[in-house]
C-alpha cells in the first residue's frame, strides 16, 4: 500500500476531530504564529475581538495548556500508532515544509469529508434513485421530468407500501437537496457531485442495488 492510499484508508476509518488534531500537532509552530497575529474573527453576526487584554489573560494559561491536552483518551494506543504512521508517511513523501504539509493534509481531509458524506447518503438513498442517477449520467442533455417519473413509478409498483406515502416531489427533492440532481429551464441533469457519488460507489465496491 502506498502512502497516499494509506491516507485515504485512514480517512475512511477516522473522524474529523482526529484529523484536525493531527494537523494541529504537525503544524503546531505555524498555527501558534498565525494565532498570534489574529486580532478579530467573524462568523455570520458574531464578532470575536481578540484585544490586548484578552491576549494577556490567555498568556497566563499558556504554560498549562498544550495540544496534547486536546487529544482523546487512547488506552489502546491506536491514535498514537496512526499519528506515527502519518508522520512516517509525510517523511517518506519528502513533505518537509509547513506549506507542503498543510496542502497534503488539507487535501486528504477534504477527501475524508466528501467520502463521509457519500457514505452517509449511501445508507439513505433508494436503489431506484441510484439507478436514476446512473441513467442521468449517460444523458447528453438535461431531460424532462417524465424521464425521472418512470423510475419513481417502477419503484412504487414494486414497493407500494413505501411509496404510497412518499410522493414523486419528495423523491426528487431528496436528490436535489443532497446536490446530486439539478434543473436547467425545468429539465433535470446530474451534477458533478452526483457523478462523484457514482464513482465513489464503483471505487468502494458498494452495492448500488439497494432496496426501494
């Protein structure tokens, strides 16, 4: 297994907090310098003002707080082993500078987020909706709603107990809400995110023939 594959496999079995902690550990010095220059941050209507008094108060606790304090309890040593493998992988890849480490770890963290999202959707999506996406994937141009209705009607005929209380609008809105299908002048097409989902199914070996 090469090291890039290792990162991907690690991402499949890790949660984002662990990945974030690894990033913090590897890039501790750079993050400290960046935070030292941070004066103000804003999220929506909330503004955080890091004035000098607040910075002085924080400095009083500097000696008692470390990144290690944020690492989850690891009685079996699994996190430590995974962390060592990441360090070894970065070394083998000759990733030396902090900007290079940021780029590599950010790319793999982004891949982790996408794969987790795809996995979650896989356990919610109906088999007929996957078949619909596969059919849309080979269409050159956007299609009329009747094209999609045919998949809904076939599934409703096979699983009436499910679809009697599940309308066509809900069926399609699910695909639109997760970003796999969109419309152009009233016609439907598969998005890049939807194509990526189909690629994920093929690469991960997940069975597309789900119920309903």
